[in-house]
C-alpha cells in the first residue's frame, strides 16, 4: 500500500489529473491508472478523515480569480460533508482581462504560450494564498481554468491555465480538465461537476447555477442529468457594464442604469 501511495505522490500533475478527473488519457488507458485511483481513495479513507484542497475558478465576467480553501469528509451513507474554510477573489489586471477576452483570436503559438503563462499565474496566486494564510499544504489544487472555446455541439471545449505549469509554480498536485469527457460523450460540460451537485446537495431536487450561462443538474431515474439553460450573467454584465463608467465594471444597486433610463 505505502509503495503505491509513494508512487502516486511522484506522478506529474498531468498524470494525476488524467487518473482522477477522467481525461481522454484515462479512458484510453484505464487499466494503467486504475491502481493509482485505488491508492488515492485508500489513502483518503484510512489516512485522512478530512481532505483539504484549494479550488480555482475564473468565469466569463473576467473580473478575477476565485480561490477557495475547502475541506471534505466522506460520510458512511456515501454523501460528503464540505466546508469552505476561506475564499478570496484576486482581481485581474487590465492586461490579463484583455488577453482573456481576446485569446480566441491569438495565433496558435501565442495561444499556447498564454495557456502556459496563465498556468504560471494561477500557480503563483495559489502559492501567495497558501503563504498568506499559513495553510498546511493542501492535498491538491482543483482548477477549472478559463474557458476560451466552448462548442459542445461540435464536441469542443478548451480551457487555458496549463495544469503542469500550475503544479510547478504552486508546488502542489493539480486536478484539472473537468469538462472534456462530458463533452466528448455528447454532454454540454455544464455544470462543471454534476456528480458534485449530487454528493454535496443531495437534499435538493435540482441545482441551478447562475453563472455566465445558467445551467442545471438533477436526478432522473438512476442518472444525473445536466445541461445549459440560458444566458445569465453574460447578459447582466453586458447591460451593467454599458451603464458603468470606465473605472467601475459593476453597477451597484442599479444606480447607473436608472440614471441612464431617465436620460
């Protein structure tokens, strides 16, 4: 057992993400990574009653990077208790915002370089977050990255924020690439982790996420169904940004919109 765990701990960020998240590599080489998956869960159940990790999220608003330090504990009934210990939003610089919004037009090499640079940035911000709050090293970082292309009808979804660069810059294990398999199997890749909705919020009939695009997940028979519903904050942001001045991208209380309508 300890040999397996030691071997697991030496794996690269990409190999860990391939085994734990279920990337294309894991589907092709399931037998190769299955023992790592087993070792991981044995370690969790018998060595760690509580798993502590960091989650990263960057949405379509491009206003900043959300960083959350979370703890999870498995319950006998298969559900999971969770707690958000601390969360912060790191405001993006105008340079990063500009690049995130225009990355879809970059030449291929520039796009790949920005993917790596953004991964470095994520790792650096994680390290600052951990050092600032004196957290003991989290077991892993779960990073969605930032979506640049998302056309699930064409089985295409691309998030930047290279996980290997993130792991190197933060010094922590990384789990990433949450959407790809769902999209490859014909899903919409939204919400990000429907099984998480089921395990963390089992008492609710459905979970509705009001993000850039509103999406929903719910149980239907023995399956967890998940899909996009309609535009949400993308529309709100467009409307409020139009009403705000150059220095403030939000319209607190709707004051600017009300003033604009009166004009």
